[in-house]
C-alpha cells in the first residue's frame, strides 16, 4: 500500500511517477480492498490539494492526467461491470472536454 500512497500523492502533486511503480500496483487493483483504497487515497489527496488552493480547481499536467486515466481504466477492467463503465467513460471523453475534477467525481461515485 506504500507504493499506492506514493503514486497517488505524486499524481495529485504533479510530480513525475516512475512507470515501474505503476506496474507494481496492477495486482492491487484485482482486489476490492485495493480499488477502494486507491479511490480513498485519491480523494484525500484531491481534497487536501483543494483545501490548500481553494480558488483553483485541481489541475493535472498531461502526463499525470494520462496516468490517472490509465489507473482508472485498470481499476475498471478489474471490476465485474467494467465494460459498462468503460463505455460511459469513453463516451464522456469523446463527447465533451473532461476536466480533472469531472473525471475524479466520476471515479469517486463509481467506486464509493
């Protein structure tokens, strides 16, 4: 779980993340506990960032946004209902501009 905490913290803070760390997380997403912990850490990180800069929405650079999408996709693929949610997420991505906060709200609602 330490690697998960490190990766999520780096994403939210806009720091570079080693992909080797991300690969270590793949087994974690196969368990409900791991997926839930991922969303809890992500939500905590987002709230902490929002509290420190309340006037500015969460802003992710392209690399962090792509990594977050990858992690969300990995999480969804491990869920039984993944195809339904992946289609919904793909439709959202294609039909309108998706901001980081919208993506995170979708994830939190999905895995809560």
